[in-house]
C-alpha cells in the first residue's frame, strides 16, 4: 500500500467527512492521527484501522500550540474543519480563515510534504454569503503559508449521516409542507461522502498537482426541488411545497435567529448561498481538476445510496416491507 508507514494528520477527523476520510486512509496503510477538540468522544475511529493504526489527539484551531503538537512528525496533513453557521467562538473567520492559516503555517514549519485543504464549491471573496467569502479567504491564507497545498472544493456531500437528505426527511416527518426556497431552481452536484474521502486519500497518496484547486461533484446535477422530490420519494412521504422567494426566506431566517442552529430551518447566510448554483465549473472540467482527476472514475449516484438510509423515515418504519406492512 502506497501510504504504508506514513503519518496522516486529519483535522476534523471525527466529523461526517472526517470519519470516512480516516477509514479511507487507514485502508491505504497510513497511520492516522485524528486531531479533534474532544478526543475522548472520538473512540469510534480506532476500529477503522488495525490496532494502533488510528488514534485521536486534542487540537483546537484557535490555539496554535495545540495545532503544532498535532502535526509534529506528519507526512500529510488534511484540514476538514468547517462550520455552516457561527456558534460561539466557532465562527467562519476563526475556523475557515485563521484556523486554516494556523494549520498551513504549522504544516510548513513541521516540514510536512503534502497539505490537503478542504474548501467548498462557491468559495468566492465577492460572494454575498459569508460562508463562501471565508472559504475563499481561507484558501488564500493556506496558499500564502503553504504554496504547494492541494485545495479540494466539494459540492453538497451526502451519505448515511448527512445533513442534506436526512434533514429534509426529518422535516417531512413532522411538517405538512416543505420550503421551496427561490423556486427550487438552484443547481447542485451532490457527491457521495465515500467518493470524496477516496479522492482525499488518493491526494494524500500522491495523486493531484500541488497548488491546484480541484472541484468535486457527483455524477448528476440536480435542482433544489429535485433534492426535495427525491427525499420524499425515498422516505415514502407526500408533502406539498411552500414557495419561498429569497426575500421571504430571509425574513423567516431572521425570525428564527434566536433558536439554536440545530432547530433553525435555514440561516440568512444559507439563503444567500442558495442564490448561486453549486456545480463543477467548465474550467475545472477542461483543466482536469475534478473528481475523476483525483482517481474516482465511477462515483456513486444518489439513487444507489440514499434510499437505503432514508427508509427509516417511512411511516411504518425501516423494515416494514420485510413484514409486508
């Protein structure tokens, strides 16, 4: 295995994309150090490798000394840390920009041979979305400290524990209507989390060109409305759609601002993001900066993965069809 004996440090290794990335790296023979804020809650990562192959260490991007300790001796560093909304000290600026800069600076100082930074399609300093702005600022900060870093920009990511199909299916279970923001015309190119993790692991193995920005999308382009359609189909629900112009969706987001992020249907910043398509650019395709170019040539389609984990949202339960219910 190409990664055999090498040490890969994964910041955010206990998260949704992180745990799949850890598993993919371990499968390739890397020793994996998951750098997380609460290593005591990341014990489930250890069985993803052989005995002693995977372990978690404490690191907080707001404390540079903890980051420096985490990257010591590493061959590869991967930054997966991100937030979808500001929460206390965990803000867009603190994590996407300053945190990314801290990791890149520490990786350079430690003599790391390869840095892989996970950003997002839509990263743009001119965007009205603060999420997209800080993602772009983070890329610049990383490349300023570590010019040979590989930047990976995925579209929406789906998988068993996602906050995409699962979130809308949970809404459909309790609500008679689903919000159709902006007419549901925004386009996305969702990528299966295991395919994204494989691409990251391939980059850690040496695939990909230093200093390049790769845009990662799945095999199909779907609109926001089609995502809702598929969610209802696979969860066995029938719900009406409530058309929400962007201005009205913004008002709704403002009205729910005091609620915890987990209870808010959408944030103002997410409304702003929905005004822009989230798909792989023509430039990335023509220049060879896509999922295929990071070694994933047969990515999984939505229909081959999502029905299996949305079945639990059906009215009579996950195993109803086995019981002829």
